[in-house]
C-alpha cells in the first residue's frame, strides 16, 4: 500500500501542480510565488496527486485549488487536504473561510461549509481574482466559521 505525504508546496512541484489544476478545470492564471507559499501538496510515491491553497486576509480566507487526481478520489485525501488547510487558516487568525466551487458543492457542504450570499462577501474576498474574474458568477459561494462554537 502506498503512503501519502502531505507537505508545504515546493517550487519543483509547480509543473505537476499546474497540470493537476488544468485536469481538474481549476484556474491557475493568478498563481504567483507568493500565493504558492500557502499551498500544500499530496504525494504518493513522490508523485503529486493532490493540492489545496489558501489566500488569507486578516481574519478571512479563501480556500482554493482543492484538487485530487481522479485515481485518488474517494480515498479521503480531499477531506484531509481541506482539514490541513483549515488548521493553517486557523493558525493564521482566519475566522471565516470561504470557497468558490462549480463542481464540489456537496463535498464542501459535507465538511460544514454553508451557502453564502456573494453580495455579502467581505471586501478582501471580493477583491481576489478567483472571486472577481476567474470563477464564474454561477459558482457556489460557501463559508465555514473556524471559531469554536
């Protein structure tokens, strides 16, 4: 059985990450070295099979680019990637984590994300390229509170 390693993004993984995002039909045009510093990757046998990213702005964040290679879907890897990113967001002081998705609304709902009104999005989230231009206005906009109940 193969072991999955989840670790911070390393620059040598950039080509594999961009390919994973392209196959998953997720935008990558806005990725900069600064944004990639807040990405994590999952490797099986040294091959990149999953990723997730975080954009954080004071106490709000945008979970983005959550992707798992098709052969590894249904294994819990996507859930693990989101959990790791939520912990990183919490550690960075994020109290509300937002996500935009055109294909994984059920997945995120199962992880506690709730539908949110795009018009009520915090200004910092509205200013991201994901929100303002890369994701279609038909994408589900969801939020999860990271503060303990």
